């Protein structure tokens, strides 16, 4: 079983439940952090001590308070971890249910498991940890398995997502080139944006931009 695990979770009740699961599985060294910045410091120190963590279990959302932080979310923490310790096993434990977000965590950040918080999450978390240690196979909560099977989600890239997001925020298509230039997104020409919007409408069989945004929201993309 994993020997050294760190939990990034800001709710005490969930933190204690996860620690109990790890204890039952025989994990001998358990650390926890209520802020992603604190988790970052612990992971850095472990690497400097040549005694790295074997597994990170992290939430995605952390409630903001008076403390100023550099890593505000689990996404930020995971992205940083993949840069400094690419081989660290990562299981996300979150209420997130947007399919694109979850798929992106697997595809772009190579997480090893996703357990959605709910009535069965502690049991599923135990299964995920055991499966990851014993077989090195990825795990996702059964109710979210469709995420990894949805080819539509896999064929939409970050550029398309940002385009749909800006449209959903009310940015007119004819002014999207200006917005993309402000955001530093390339390509930002009117012709490219027009072609992308047309492609997305065809792909999702949307009658117009409003219909496209509605479909994207239903899929958890926008």
C-alpha cells in the first residue's frame, strides 16, 4: 500500500473521513493541508528531503478567506505538481460534475482517479486507492464513467471551450477577435473565429449560437 499520502481538503469532516480510509488501508504516513499553498510547501519539502509523497488526494474547490494564496484551487495545485513531480499519483475528490472539466483533468493533467463527493464517495475512494496501488489503473466514479467514453468531449479543444465560454458570457461573435487579443489567445482573426463557430454549430447540430451555448451547457462544456 502507499506509504506517504497528502490530502488537500479544506473541510475537517471530509478530511477526517479520508484519513480514516487511509488508516484502514494501512497507509503509515498521512499529511493534510487546508490550503493548496500549504500542500505545495509540504510536497516541496518532501522532494528536498528525498522522501517524496506517493499519492495526493485533492479537492478542486477551496473556499476563499482572509488569507492571500498563490494556488487558489485544486486545478492549480495539480498543474504545479505535474511540473515538479510528474510521477506523483493523484486522485481528485470533488463535487465537480462538468464533463469537460473532469475529462480535461484526465487528458491534460493525467490524474489517476476521480471520485465524486456524495453518499458513496468514501467507499469509492477506498476502491480507487486500492485499484490504483494494485493495478495502476485509473478510476472514476461509476456515475461519471461516461466522461471517459464521450468522444464528443474528447474532440473539442481548449480553444473551442474558451470560444463557447466567451459567447456564453455575452461577447458578440463579431467582437470576439478583440476579446481574444485581450486574452492573448491565438489565432484571433475574425475569419478563424467564424470558421470555428461554424464548425461547432455543425458538430453539435446547433441551429444558432444560442442553441450552441445551450447544448454546450448541457454537456458541461460551458
